[in-house]
């Protein structure tokens, strides 16, 4: 690795300095992947100049080819570039740690006091804000990813499949990836990748940074180290899952481990797309929590640092709380939440370490890029379904399922419309789309409004 180019902090950054920087990034990583990536770009590219725009976007494109939260994986990969395995582990773990601690604390408060008046009012308000934020994600991702009629058609088919026919999210991802792969191999322009979230701010040339325009060839010992680290992460992920499946196959812990391990393999397209899958299964199939509680968990994740996918920790927490077996319920809940986080993120480290030495080849693989482009398009339809699902359960107190052959849709009972929730959701939509207020501002205002409504006896 190159050491001759100075960073702004003076010389090549030591592991201690890098750890401080990654901790700072982790504590500032609010607002979903776009905001988290912007924070990393500002600090690593513009401020520290450890790498330039080209290499930063290069790394982001690689991470978007992998399942899992791309912002956390981007941190892990850049940490690996700078300090190999130790650097990757520190960067990736610190990115998760603040959210893990915050969500766990909020989950315990929710379990103990969630039905208390002011707390219930707070989460009532957050639900309306979350609905507006998810709709904003549909518009934002759709405007970036649906560049032509082919991709729009994929998004429409994905929405119809998951909303009207209950097609599982993994199947939608696989079908879209296959279509993109084949389309790119056939040379269809519709499946050419347009890159990731991008970055904003001052453009920094790679040649003017610490890592330079081109990385030296990855040494053989570094490749072996990455493969060892990836293999260890795979073992740390799969062995506990296998042990739970063999020792306690009927327990909620085995269900959590297996379900979220499956999720870790198909989580392309960002947190909102994954949440549609989690909501479909955790609420409808396993009964770990209700639709309103799923919205409460997303409100927690939106207001705390770290990946939005940390909401899955709340799901595992409530699932184990309600089926603790022989354990005290709160202890089981904490273990369930930690297990969920473990099987969600251990695979992320494995994908990065196993793929890092061959990143250049992966990035130049046009068929893989075509598959990613198709998946990104299908995800718009999946997130639209999530927004509609949230809307039904925020605005209406009663929904009914209409079934006719393979068609199965949830429809609201018109008389069950909650006018207070509708007005609060409308205000949140105006704040997001008309006033263009930031996520944290909208969440704080909606949460405060919920508490005020409770104090006034309107909620």
C-alpha cells in the first residue's frame, strides 16, 4: 500500500487515528444510506483526503453489488483499504455500534413503558412522519433508478407481484437480477448501470489523495488475510445458526437466526426494500409484532445513528419478548435483539473480506452491473408496497383482506379512518415534499405533535 502521500492530518493515518475518525462518522450517520454516505464522503474525501471521488464511488459501486447495507459495507471496505482486516473490522463495527446501543435502550424503554401516555403519543406522531419519509424514499429512488420504460415496467411488475399476489421479496430480487443479467449480456442499453447514491461537494482527484489514483497490486499475504477473515466471518455467522437449529429448532431464537440469515443473502436495494420483506414475514408469518409496532421500530431507526436496517434488532427483540421460552422475558428480548443484529451484520463483513481483493474485476463486470440496475428498479415497486402497507395501518384502524384465487390484497375499511392520524400524516407530507424539511426535523416535530395531542386528550 502507498505511504508516500501525506494526509491532511499529517502522514499516513495510524490505526488509532483512523479509529477516531470512524467513531466520529458513526456518531454522525443519521438519515439513511444517502446521508451516511454523504457524511463519509465529506470526512474521508473532502476533509481527510484519504481517497478521492473516483475511488470512493468505485468502492460504493462494489458495495452496491453485494447484499446488505451499502453504507456499512462501504465503511468496512475503506477501512480494509487503509488498514486491512483490522481496519475493516473496526470501521464496520463502529458504524453499527451506536445504533445497536441506542435501539436496544429504546427497545427496553418501549417494552416497559410503550403504553404509557406520553410515550404512546410520541410514537403515534412518529408513525405519521415515517409514512411521509418512506413515500419520499419512493420518489427519490424512483427518480434516480427508473430511467427508461423497461425499468419502469420492472418496478410496476414488482409492485403488483408483492402487493396483489404476495410474491416473496427474495423471488422478486432473483427474477429482477436474472432479467438484468441477461439483458446486460445481450447488450441492452436499458440495463446499463448509472452508479450508486453518488456524492455531493467538492470534487477531489484521486491523484491528490493518500491512496492515489491507483492502488498497488494487492499482495498475496493481504489476499490470504482477507480470505481468512471472510471465512471466519462466515463461520461466526453460520455455526451459531446451525447450533440453534439443531439444539432448539422450535424456539424463537432458531426462527430469528434462520429468518434473518435468509434476509442477509437477499438484502439488495437498501433498507426500505428489506423492510417490506421483514414486515411481510415478521408481522404476517411469524407474528412477532404488529404493523403499528413495525412503524414504531422504523421511527427508532430513523432517529438514531447507524444503518436503518438496525430496525431488525427491534423486531427480534419483540419476537423473543413474546416467546421467551424458559428465560425471563426481558433477558430473552435482549438476546433476541443481539442475535438478530449478529446474523444481519456478520455476513456483511464476510462479503466485503471475500470480495475485496477482486473488487476491480467485479466492478468491471457489466452483467453484474446490469443485474444491480434491474434490482434497483424492482426495489422501487417493493418500497411503494411498503409505503402503501404503512399507510393502511397508520390511517385506518381496520383493514380486510380480499382474496380471489391467487389475488390477495389488503383493503381499508373506510369507516375506520383515523382523522387525527390523517391530518398529522398530511402535515408530515407537506413538511417533507413542500417545505423540504430534513428527516430529523420532521420526526422531532411529528413526535412532539403526538405528545401534545395526547396531553389534549385527542390521542
